[in-house]
C-alpha cells in the first residue's frame, strides 16, 4: 500500500496487488469488493472487470489496483509513484 496523499489529490492511498491468471485477478477483485461491501463500503467505480488484466476499484480516498502479473510489471505503479511512502508490503 502506498500513501499518495502528499503527491496527488486523486487518492490518499493506492493498494496494489496482482494475480497470476485472469481468473485470480477477477477473484481478488471480487473478494475485495465483497469483503468491503460486508463492512458497508461500496466502490464509487470499478473499471477493467471484463478483461481482468487490470481492475481498478475506486473507494474515493483509496484506489485498489488488481493487476495481472505482466501488466503489473509493465505499468510499474510502484516505480511511477516511487516518492510515495510504502505503508504496508505483503509478499
């Protein structure tokens, strides 16, 4: 998770994760949406579910990026936002 609040007005945090297959990407995004819905949170928007290579889930101050492995390497959000403070890293 990257803290982006000091760098952009887009969101306070980016959560970045990835799956190895399209099915895993869809399952991760579905689990995130489902778990947060159970907590009473609904996304403002969801993009990319159809092709499942990069699913973006917008919760306003938190944006979740669920990538396929190749797309995560290609877009390199961690490199792009390298000035952001890394809050949590789970491998």
